[in-house]
């Protein structure tokens, strides 16, 4: 599958793959080629949490987590304030019985009429349950 257009929303499940070896890491990095990336500010918090959990488990050195977070902040992403997305995200969360933090990404995508690329199967499955969300969520592995 190919993504139409030159702008996408990326979520934390994709961005952490840039810094932590995981399946579909090559695809995660490749989606930025020739594209504009959008994300809510919350993506930084989610990624920092993933890095912290990796450090706690001993899978990542604290210095590597700090370097990954600094590198993430240097990625050319257009950051959108969470406060601008909270109301539509809350509505989407209620409508779809899905966590609001994922719905921040979805609210952003719907606002700009672009897809969210995610590696989270549960999140991507929302598009299958709602005609309103058709095309709004793309599973990273489908881009391989």
C-alpha cells in the first residue's frame, strides 16, 4: 500500500521505532521521506514514557534514552498543541470507546484530512468499525 499525499500524522508507536530496534523499523523511518509529519505535542510524552519503560526494564541505557528523546525533538515534525485537539479527541473517544490519547492523533488527522500512520493494531482497527474513520488510520506494516 502507498500513502497518497505528502502530509501524514504519526503516532508514538511509529516514532519510537526510529530510535529502538523493533519490527518495521525501516518502514517507520521511510514514511518521512518526502512527507510533512504532523503530531500532537503529546507524542513527546508518549515516546519519553516508552524510553523510560525500556530503561526500567534494562533494555535501554539511561544515556541512550536521553539521546533518543533529544533526537526525537529534532525530527522535523509540525507540532500541534494538544489543547487545540482535546475537544474533538474527547468526542472521538466517547464515540468510539477508545482512549483519548490515541484520539488526539485521530482528531489531528481529521482536522487536516490526512491519515494517521500507526503500528498499533488496536488503534488501526477503529477504521474498520467506523465509516467516518475509513482511510483515517493506516497500519504501518501495510506500507511494507
